[in-house]
C-alpha cells in the first residue's frame, strides 16, 4: 500500500539512474558470508563505498568516448583495521577529511585520496556508539588550489558513547571540547548548530549543547504492547529544525520540531515505517518497506511523486537505503552527449551588395545578416 500524489507535478523532480554495478564482485569474503554494501557517500566526481568485509572503495568519474558515455571507475581500495564492517562514512570537504565509523571507532582519512591521517596527528576515537557532525559545517564547500585562500574553519561533531556525549572540533588536528552526561545513552543522533537531536532505545530528545539541557520529544513507537522493533529516524531540515518519525501501530507520522522542541509545519504520514529518509530541499524522499519511494514537499507536506517498486528479479529489486550528498555529485548523461553533437550551420556574410527597390530605396542584399544586440 502506498499513497498517490493528489496533484502530481507536470515534471517529476526525480528519476532513477544506475551509477555503479558489480561493486562486490571480486572482493574478498569469508566462507558463507557474501560481501554487502553497508554505506556510501559522494561529492563531485568521487563516490566512496563502505563494505561489510571492511573494504573502503573509491570510485571516480572517467571521461567517455564517442562510443561510450562517462562512467564511474574503481580507483583504489583499502581495508579497515581488523577488516570490520564499515558502518558510516561522513565527508567534510571544507577541511578535506572523511570520518569513517567501523568497529565502534572513528577513523580519519584525507580527501579525495582516502589516505589515512597519520596516527601521530590524529588517533581513532574509540568506544563510539554513534556520532553526529554539525550538518551546517558539512555543507561548507571544498577549497581548491585555484581559490583565493581563506581561513579554514574547523568542523564540530558529537560522539555518543555509552553514558555520555563527547564534543570535538577537527581541522589539521583533533581537539576535545567537553563531555555531557547521558545516562540513557543513545543509538542515533543528528546535529545542527548548537542542537543535537538524539534517539535512545525508546524516545527522541533534543539537547542544547551550549546549555547542556535536554527536552523530551516523542516515543519512537506509540504502539502499545507491540513486538515490532521500530528503527528511529532523524533528519536535519535546517539550522533549527529536525524531522523525526514515530510509529503509531497503523502508520508512521513525521513530525517537524525545532531545536527547542516545538512542533512546526504540518505532519507527514506513511502507510509503513520508512526504511530510510533523505532531504533534498524542498523535498523529503522516503524508502518504504515495499521498495516504493515516496517524495513529499517539505513546504506543503503533499506527495509530489511516487516511484514504484522495481519488478521482482531485476537488478534493482532490493533497495536498501537513501543517501543525501550535501555538496552534490556528478551523474553521467548520455542525453548531454547527444545534444552536444556537431551540427552544420550555414553562415552568411554580413554587408552584402546593396540593391534598389522599385521606389529607388537602397536595401541590403539577400545574403546580409541583420544586426542583433549582444547579450
């Protein structure tokens, strides 16, 4: 079951296009344990993929030819320490760093080469349950060699441990700021500015990091006496707004709340609990358990597009996640190549021979080109 848009837009905002295939082919695997993709991130012409066998893959967009379009090609691969599954990849382009979570440790790499930062500069952070980088800092664009040099601001992030939250800032080195007690712990967190929205095993809360104060929000599941395990979901909407999901037993509600814990906008609703939620303003995209993708408008909360589940047995029949890439990435296009193909154009010389009409008035010749104002 899914909802259909009441007033679908004339041009749907999204279309599906394959980017990579056969990623796990040829990867090392233990007997009886196939390699799966655990997470991914992308920026510009680079895609980074984390796998269940601890391998970190780097793909780059390579130029095409007249016979084949551009495509992403594997450039390098490396294994995490102890070959543990990679749980999350976060890209911080403004400081050219990637933060990779595996085996309850955050490891630090350089972008775009994915070289590990030397351990004498930054050691991995241990005993990590989850972590949250300030999304406003993640949106800062990368700096290029051709840019006018400007001071590089550090990024800030929170590390959720078993009973506390540790605050860090990162630039060339890692700096510990402070620790906030968290007796109930947390399993998922998202940070925007001074606010941290965090879910423990039962409830959502929002924490003011400057004041070290917490406001309770909603339960993750409102269904009484239910044996269904509901996965929490938190999405940053703006500097002072989050979207949290709560299962009612019959449907899931999406509630927009501020950093102070106040509800704003209207609510969203889905017939099942979404597997993944992604923001691409002004749209919220959700992956439902039946592999259907629904797109809502953040402003009106209306459904604007529904992408049906792929046919059974197709290569894309097992959709697992939706991933937001905050600084965008390139997508190969065959249409652009077709539209830019060489086309002959007939040229005429300006100022041809002048002739006189029957009234004796001088006129430009037939091969003259009229003057147009320059744009």
